[in-house]
C-alpha cells in the first residue's frame, strides 16, 4: 500500500509541488498581514486575506474538474457545472493585482518596503493561482475540442476576467452578487458595455494583454523541459 502511495505521489509530484508552493505562499501572506497588525495595531490590508481565499476557489474547482475530466461519464455533465462556477470565481485571482492601488494607504504605520513586499506577495500568489487554474481548464478544453479551441478558451477567459476585475474594482461587485443580485449585475454590466468609456476600454484592454503575457510566459517556461526532452 505504501509503495502504491509512493508511486502515485511520484507520478503527480509536480502537481503536488505546485499545490504545496502555493499553499506555503498563501500562508506567508497571512503571516505578513498578522505581523503588520501586531506591529502597527492597524487592520489595514486584512481584507486581502479574504481576497486571497476567493482566489483559491477557482484553483480548487479547476483541480477537481481536471481530476474528474478523465472519467468520460462525468465529462459532459459534472464538468460544465464546475466550469461555470470556475468562470464566476476566476476573476478573484487576477483581481489581487489591483490591490497595488492601495499601496499609498497606511504609509508611516510600517516601513514602506514592508507594505510593498506584502502587497506584491499577495498579488503574485493570486496571479499564480489564476494561471495554474486556467492552465488546467485549458487542458480539459484541449483534450475534448482540440488545441485551437484550448487557446480560444484562454483568450476568451482573459477578456471576461478583465471585465470581471473591472466590475469588482470600480463597481464594487463580487462573485457572490451573481447569486444574490443577478439582475443588478447584468443590468450594470450591460450599461458598462453600452457606454464603454475610453478609461474602461483602456483598463480592460491593458489588463487582458498583461494577463495574457504572464500566462504565455509561464506556459512557455513550463514547456521548456518538454522541448529539451523531445530534442
């Protein structure tokens, strides 16, 4: 039994390593906030812990969907449900980047470099959670519909998530509002798309390009060893 467990862990060692690293990074984020609160007696940035928790939801959903996708009977029934929930919560992962906007708050409570490291650590962890979960979902789409559809999926999700981040940052919506106030979310989203001010287009466009650059860079790094092995 132990030998079988060892072989299973060995076969999935990279997936396990990613999970452990992201868990350690998230724990570090929480500890950084805890140390800041203890030092400054201020609760500033504690809300980022909740944002980080929300960023973990699409990551967990993607892992579950990927694990279940190898079972054909579930592929066309359970996976679409997971995919829908994943898409709703996915913007929470890249959303953490926008918390960099709060860096100007609370200067003087702790050294400036500490706040910079704290916010960047949260942002980077959220970004990685998003990249890994998107990669897993891309693999599911690729296995079912082909490589081209997999990349169309990545581009589409990048655009939609940028819209979601905009709604969260500037209109203060969150993923729960889709369940609690779906009509209001749809109405305001329609108004947003209908008006499309230059600042809105600029944010959504730049955020989409930024996220795609990060995703493509990490995707390329992840396939470097595979390329060497083929050579």
